[in-house]
C-alpha cells in the first residue's frame, strides 16, 4: 500500500527549511535529534493536510454556477407593466331621453393637452370605454342618430385612474322635432306672415320686413305677396307719399307738375307709385321668381362696425329660401325696374335713362339706410318683436 503524500505547501516548506538550517548549525546526530525531527515532520504533515482540506471548499466554490440574471425580456415585461400602471381609463353609459340605454351613439374624446381625438361607439348596453389614456384633462362629445349633442365639462384623469362618467342622457335633436311640423311649409310660412304683420314700431309704423328670429323659416310666394299688399295699402304708406310730395312741392322738384293742388296731387301719385311698384317688384314678384327672402334678418351680435357692414351689405345680398346667402337680385332689379316704370308718369322733361338710374340708386341706398335703422334702433321700439337668436350671416 502506497502512501500519497501531498505536496508541501509554502508554509510546510518554510518549516522544514528552518529545521534543516538549525540542524546544520547545531550538528546534532543524537537519538533526541531524530525524535525531535520526527515530531517536526509530523507537525508539518498535519499542517499540510489541514491546508489541503481548507483549499478544497474554495475550489468547489469556484466551480459553482453564477447566480441567474434577469434577461432583457424580463426587464421589458417589467417596464411594460410599470408603464401600463401609469395609464388611465374613462368609462360611461349613454341613455336616451326615456332613460333607456342607447346603442351605437358616437363618443369622441379629445385630449386638451395634445388635441388628439379618439372615436368610439356605445355598445348594446349603452357603455363606452377609452383605456390606455395618459394622465391629463379630457372632454367628451356624444351624438346619436336623431338625438342632440352632449358636451362634457373638463375631465381630469390621474395616472392609473379609472374615471366613471355619470350617465349621459342625449336630448332629442331640434331638427328631429322640426320634422313633424316641416311637412306643411305653407302653415309655417303663414305663421311667419302673421308674426310679421303684428310688428309695428311704437305700435304704429309697420315693420313687416324685419325678421328678429335668425332661424325663421322662409316665406312662400303667397305670403310674400300678402305682406307686400298689406304694406302698400297701409295708411302709413299713404302718409309717407304725402310727406315726399310736400317736400317736392316746396322745392318745386319736377317743375313740370306745376304748383297748387294739382301739382301736389301729381307729386303724391308719383311718390306713391314709386313706393308701391318698388315694393311689389322687390318684395313679392322677384323674390318669388328668384326664391329669395325679402326680409331683413336682424343680426344683433358682434361689434357695431360688423353689424353696420352687415346691414349695408344686406341691400345687395339676400338670404335665399334655402337659407343660403346670394346676391340680392330681387331688391336691386326691383328698384331699377320701378325707376324705369316711373318714366310713364313723370313730366316729359324729366324722363329718360337718368330718371331710371336716379330712382334705382336712390331706392337701393334707401334700403341700406333702412337696414341700419332696423339693426340699431327698431328692435327695442317694435311691438311683438320676437327674441333674437343671433348668429353670424
């Protein structure tokens, strides 16, 4: 049996070398020396064995695998989870005016901080949900077929929050309510004519052609002629013609008419004929032909300059029966046509193209001036004037 002696360590070698050096110096060869040497060698061997045992666990430790590290996928998953926790959601339910859930309502959410808009629709249970929303302030706008529009107040959303919007009840759309009565256009137009005929400044002077309701429905030809006839037959129309004739008489305008009673009568007849012809042509016949509304639609909003510009422009711009704005063919052509007709009864010396142009321009300018008075003065003086809905032309 062979004994395997471990290789001496640095420490054991040092001990042996020291002992050998001591022996050389002393030169001992006695039994005592041999016994002492055996003890020293035993001690060195024990130290060597102890060192080997101590080194073995360290070697084993070095052979152990490294501790597992978090790979990139795990780190990504953790980051996504953390990011998801910073997102929020907005949830709500849409109902109709009867309190029943409304399916298919269009729900738009807009972020005030970015302007981004997302669209969704309510489900069969009337619910909608917007998730994966960053923190911030949002607004909702909800619409439905045949329904009105709901606009929410600002909705602050914190990170990770689920915000439940109170139940949203959509009203019936105004347009849907009008469909019921829109079937009888003549009835609506007749109601408008009735309202117009009640409007008088200080309860006396007719203000038939001012519409204080911006959304007023259009007039039918029947009502256009009805208003025109009532206007030219009103006592105020005769009084106005008499005032014009008196001024012309005083200034001897259209001298061919002469003076005295006969001259006044001729001037009165001409003034009244001018007004009546212009009214029937520009407010009844031509508006029916061109499908235009002869009324002035009161604006009532905006700066004074914008309102004044609108009033003056209305002399040459008119609202069509379809609600669209277009050149006012009715008033402009009616004024100049009435000026042409005046050649039939003015004195021969004053007839001609100049009379046609003069009367046409004067009447058009008079329309612009009347519109300014309507815009800035007549509303508060007109009896039975309806509330103004405002709006922009």
